[in-house]
C-alpha cells in the first residue's frame, strides 16, 4: 500500500506486512498518453519539465508514475527513476525522450513485485555491512549438529534476517544433496509470498 509518509511532497510509504519492515520512495505523478508500445508525457510545460528534472536529479529510490485516464478509469505506468536518469534527463531540448514502455502497466502482480523488491532491496542495503561481516557464521552453523540463530543477527532488518536464514537453508540443502543416495525431502516454514521473498 502506498500512503503519504508525511515527508516532502511526493514521498510515499511502502508499508510492510508481517515479515517486511516497509520503506519509502519518492513518487512523481505525470499525466501521460499511450501511443502503441510507449507511454509518453502529455505536453510538459517548462514548469513541468523543471519539476521532472528536479525529481530525477537526486540519487534516491523513486518512481515516475504515468497516469492515463481511460474510459473513466486510471491506468498507471511505473518507471524507476534511476532508469529514467540513465536514459537522459528531460529538458527543453529533450522533452520527448522520456517514455515509459506500455508493458510497465501497474496491475496487481506488478505492484506486488515492486512492493516486495523495493522492501527487500532497501532492507538488504541497510544490512549490507552486517551481512558481509557475519557471512562466516553460516559455515560455522553448518558444521554443528544443531544450530540456532546468532545473537549478533538481532541488528538485522526483517529482510536481512530472512535472507540470512534462506542462505543458511540453501547451503544446508546443497551440503545434504552432495552425499544423498536418494532424493531427500526438505521442509520449509514459508507460508506466504512475503515470507518466501528473500
């Protein structure tokens, strides 16, 4: 769910549910019209171009959301700001260069993917140093007859903790498969897409 985060205009909170912590992202709404395989901004005024350039300038998580009104309903197209930055900033000479592929139509499945990946990416980036420094714990735990989560991992976000658990399980399965004489059966505790995402 995208809800206002109470920060600068255009910032939206991407709420977690049971297993993900949530994050925020900058969102710039842009009126667009679909033309074939592309969605293009409606004629941007100089102020609109300046606003879009200002939105794309900062290196941050952000999304351009193209909004097209069709038959009394809204079609939303989402484009990551970093990708739009790489393809060139819009400006007076390049107003037509910003386009969003029509395949980026925001439906329920696409929203779910963006929702999960944004939270996972931000959570793992927040935990990058701790995950790197504690990676050796996986091999230590694999050598034990029984294992328990490290007390050092309490500082991880939900995404980092889940990723470390998934990495441990993957290493365990690989270790067990190496010596298996028959197809083993493995059990997983994940019961939802949110739990299985890492």
